[in-house]
C-alpha cells in the first residue's frame, strides 16, 4: 500500500509513467508489497490527522473503481476486502484504518494505489501524491492463521507430544562408567 518516492540529486534513468515498479521487482522482493500467503490478513494503516480526507478520498475512489469493474477476479478480491476506521486515535494522534482481508486472493497485492492504477488505467498523479503523503508510518501487513474460534469449545491438542528429554548422557565413557562425584577418584564402576 505504500508508494515509495525516490529523489535523486543527479540524473537517473526515467521510470515509466504511472504507479509502476521496475519489471525486475516482484511481490516477493518488494518490501512494500501487500500480498498474503494465508487465507486472511490485516493491513494496519496509520494516517496523519490532517490527511484523513485525502486518504479516505483514495479509498472511496478505489471502492467505486472496484464496483464498476466487470472482471470476476476483481470482484473476488473486492468481496473479501473491508476497511474499518478506528473510533479512537492512536498514541500519536494518528487515525488508524484496518483493511480486513478475508478471504485473500493468492498473489494479489492489496495496495490501493496499484489497484487504482490498474482499474483507472493510470490514477491521477495528484490523488496518488495525496495518498502517499497521508501515511504517518508505513502500513503494517499481518498475515493471519486462526488460533482459536471463541464461539466453540476448544479442540484437544492434536499436535504431537513434546519430545521427551534424552537419556542421561554418559559423556562418551565406556559402558558401565559414568562421570559422577566419587570418594576415591573421578570414575567409579557401577
């Protein structure tokens, strides 16, 4: 969800227009990628208090673009994507948005900026800039696996038992001898 802006002081090769990454960057190597290997996940987004309207404008624009799409894959992505706004500010007075993704779509990158670019054939640069500037901190991605369903009785632990401690070592001593305190010497016969 985070759009990285790089400023160079000397001339560098030009990037293609729009919100794209170089062809050599994949979701697996892109630290900003919001992909999930689990069936559900959360994205936690802290937004600066004075940039809430900008962030919400992007989310509403994305919601409209997802609703207008006729692609069944896009509908599958949108069907499991909910965005919640925390009723209280965090400790630094930022507004927290929780993107709840259940079920997730395998290999889909849930960054709103990428979906806006794809669905709008290039999102307006000013919209993307406002979105990028709204972040108080980089979003936190949390792939989730269910630990407990609190509406049902717990299931007995079906995991294998913990390994038992090994037998008392003999420290490589010949059979019948072991290292232990003795009154007559360091080694005694059993």
